[in-house]
């Protein structure tokens, strides 16, 4: 069994391969050979354990993710994870992969894929609300698909934004990066906005007329009572794209506006239909994509990491 660390993952794959692995996941999402159950949520007080199993034709696997919101005060990541990848014919375990890095990179690639298909080439400013682990990877991956001139990193705790700014500036040398704790101004000044917080309440509140030509990618809310996007946004969007329809039960950002009649069931659209239709989308003046995350992404990306690690001699082979 190959043990694949965070450092191995960094060396193993590049952004374009990652985005292709996410596109592949959308293409096989509805195929009979793909078996992806809704993930299991096990809540324990404020903490959550997510069990994310799934099968695709060539491999199967399970990602175990813990979400401990109070870790922030301990200066530790909110999210820890490990992924076990198995060979599909025999069930033989192939790899144990660092799930934190896998999750952050695949979620960054999900964001990049959404921007690639939904946002026009004219977008200039990327704004990210929440400056944690996901924000850092969203910035790295999304900046591959559009030539952004400016990146605004916003966090209610501005020192968190300052922490990731320097590292990002080294990697994204052609982009001006600024930090702020003003989320409303971040939305006003940005074309593409990622919300990557663990907030229970909407993370901004601006007038409807300031919401023209904005492309939102919301990744935070993972429980029915968690929201990042204010309800006013749903009065203006025609369709809301989701990576999985499970969002209707699991995420406040879909469940609450649905229950309040602010969006219709038929207007919640699986993003896979965009990828597989091959048609150019009519440019919406306001666009919202809510990502829940699913084991299908972990599987296609884990398979890519495993194959690349084997090819490049990365990781540590152990007998278990
Ligand atoms: N959709 C997916 O596939 C997916 C994948 C991984 C993580 N997530 C979710 O993304 C969220 C962020 O994850 P992370 O690992 O980056 O967490 P993190 O704790 O590292 O970062 C979150 C940041 O958001 C900031 N924040 C919280 N509320 C805010 C607000 N109202 N305004 C501005 N900033 C605020 C916090 O100060 C913190 O710096 C979590 O909810 C996590 O579960 C989703």
C-alpha cells in the first residue's frame, strides 16, 4: 500500500490535470458503473465526522473527514482527512492518501471548473471570503482558468488573510493581492466571488442592484442551518448550479431558499449537465454555484494522484 503525503501530492499533480479529473467526475456522474451514495454525516456536539465512500469503474474508496470548528482557536485546521483507495477488481487497498491536501486541491479544482464554464473571459477580480485552507487552494486553482488582475482576500479576522497573502503572492506574481475584513466591499469590487467560511449566517449583505455580473461559488455551508449566501441573491438568480443534488437536504444555502419558495426545485441544476451538454451557456447576469463536495471528486483525483505518484516514484510503500 502506498502512503501518499501532502508533499507527495504537491509534486504529483498539476492544476490542469486536476481540473481534467474533476471534468471526468462530472462526465461519469450518472453512469451505471458509478456508485456514489450520499455521504454520511455523524454529528457529535459541534463536531462532524463525514464518511464519503464511492465506486467508479477502475477504483473505489472512502474518505473520512473530521470537521472540528473550534480547532481555529487551537491554531489547527478545522478539517482533517484520510482517503483509502482500493483497486476495483479485487478490492486490494492501493493507497492511503493525505485527505486534507486531497480535499483542498480537488475543491480548488471544482471552483476552477465552475469558473471555467460559467464566468466570461472578461472577469478581472477574484474575491475570496474566508481566508483558510480552502481559500488558499481556491486562489491557486481558479487563477489558472482566467487571467485575473486582482485578488481580494477577505476574512473577519484580517490576520488570517495576511497569513496566506505572502505565500499566494509568491506563487501568483502577476496578480495584485489585497487583504480586507470588509466582505460587502469585497463582493462589490469582485467579478468572481468564492465564499469559503464555516459561517452559519450570510457572509455579506449588499443592495440587489450591486449584484449585477457577479459569479458566486459557495463552498462553506455543509449543514441545513448553515448559510453563506444572503436570501436576496436568490431573488435575482434564475438557476443555481450544484455539484450534487444532495445539496437540497444537506446545505442551508439550498435548503432554506427552497423551503421559503425563493428558488424552484427545477431551477436547481446539476453542474454535470453543463459539462456534458457541450453547449455554450447563455451569460447570466448573476450566477450561483453551490458546492457540497462528493466522493466522486475524491475518487477521480485520488486515482490521478496514485497513478502519478507511482510513475514519479513518490510516496512510501508499506506492507499492512
Ligand atoms: N464544498 C466542498 O467540497 C468543501 C470542501 C472542503 C471544505 N469545505 C468547507 O469550506 C469551509 C471552509 O473550510 P476551511 O478548511 O478553509 O476552513 P478554515 O477554518 O481554515 O477557514 C475558514 C475561514 O473563514 C473565516 N470566516 C468565518 N466566518 C466568516 C465570515 N462571516 N466572514 C469572513 N470570514 C469568515 C474564518 O475566520 C476562517 O479564517 C468549511 O465550511 C468547510 O467545511 C467545503
